[in-house]
C-alpha cells in the first residue's frame, strides 16, 4: 500500500465521517501519524498515541476494522 493509497483512504474516511472538505482541515501531526499507521495496519506509534490521548483526555486502544485493510486498526475509546 502506497502513501497515496493510505491518504486516499483517510480522506474517504473523513468525508464519510462528515468532515467537510477534509483536505482543507487542520490536524496535528500526531493525529495524522496515528491514522496513517492505523490505515496501513501497522502498530500505532506510542509517542503519537500519548499526545492524541492526552489532547483528548481519553485513553485509546487499537480495535480491528474490516473495511480498509485486513489488519487495519481504528481508534476506539477504551471502556
């Protein structure tokens, strides 16, 4: 999977999530890094997760998601 493939998936996901004009939105690098790793099916980077979790005051853990890649992950608030 190429960077362009993963970015296209992220834009599609944001659009379906009702984020208007996702390419014109501002996101932290930590959020982008976590999303790209998730969509590529890679382990989420601990340093980026720490920033995202702290910024949202929520603890996140990876959860399986079947619609993108076989081993893709998505953030879900921990119970």
